[in-house]
């Protein structure tokens, strides 16, 4: 079963939340399949004994996030002396960094770990790391993909402010700042600094981060299934005016299973999901 495999991959006993998520969401080929669907999609399996009862108004689950629980974009920033919006909910899984929302220069997640997944390089680099919850979920996603005959590799996760500064400066020098700003982030505006993102690739695109990855069997599978494991495709095609970045089928962002399912079902971006109604 997937659960047993993940324990071997992670090399340690997972925390309670991980056990609950794996038991509830990832044993999809066992006798608990219907229960998994009920929890994941909020669609209870019909009970024959209750078919004759009068319908009653459903009460929201205590564990289900309600609108008032979401960290709305306008409520999670403060304006610095130089006029920049600085993100405040740094430890939140729904943290948003983009061209209008800046992370503090010295921000680094305290729970960064290296997920036990394949990389196309052997060096022990910081970009292998993710926040712990995201890393454990990535292990599950990769194991399921492997069992389906897919070959995914993790290319780039956490980046510090200074690393992103160097990357953007190089891209701006090579392509010009206008083009660089559409394909890479300025320092402080990169999701990679949150430790919740991982760029993935496959041999079919020569381990590159390219739009063509979206047309590979791995890219198509991710687009259809990443949400089941708590990830979204962060930069969607046709949403460039909202995210500020070109379509990136390789960029996975962890938000947790409940939120990922809702975002996927609605076909929206994280910015749209967190826009206060």
C-alpha cells in the first residue's frame, strides 16, 4: 500500500496529520475507496437505510475551512516605509508571494527538509528542500506517479532571497528585465522562498523546465491529479494577467488537500481563491 511505502521513503514516523491524510486520501485502491471519495470531495456515499428520510440541511464540517477562515489577500500584508506590501502570514500554507506581495529578505522557513524523491542532480543543494508537510506530500505524489509508470523528477524547491536575486539579475542580463519579469521573480516575490513550491520535470523534456512539459504524460497527469495530494499548478494558462507570470505546467505549489481540491474544481488561481468576496 502507499502508506507503507511512504514510511520507508520518509525514513521517520510521520506526524499525526500525515497519517490522517494518507489514511483518508491515498488508499484509493482498497476497500475504503468510497470513504476516501466522501472525505476528499465532500460527497457522502448514499446510505440505503436513510433513503426514505426527509432531506435535512447539511451542516458544514468542523474541519472544513469556511470563508471567514481564509487568509484574505488584503488582510495579510502591511505596507512598509518604502510603499511595498509585505506579507505577514509567513507560516500559513496559503501564503501568497507575487509581484504585489513581498516576503521579508530574511525570511526562511524553519521546517525545511529534503523530500525522498528523485532529482536530476546528485549535489546536496538547498533547492532540494521544502517545508516538511509539503515534502511528505510530494513523496506520496511521486510514489503514485511511479506506480503508474510515470517518471517525475524534482528540479527546484526552496530558494533564499539572495539566490532569487542572483537568478533574476542573470535572467534580466540575458533577456532584458521586461521578459525576465514574466518568467522569473524579483527577490522577495518568489514562491520558492516560502518552501511550498517545487518545479518538476521529466526525461521527455530533457529535464528542462519548459511549457512542453504540459504536453507530456507526466505533465497531463499532474494537471489532472496533483490536487489530490495537496498541490496545484500555480501558474495556469490564460491566467497570466492575474498571476503576473507565464504558464508554468511544471510549477507545483502545496496548499493542502482541502484547498487544492476546491481551487482545482473551480479552475482558478490562488489569488482568485483568496480574494475576499
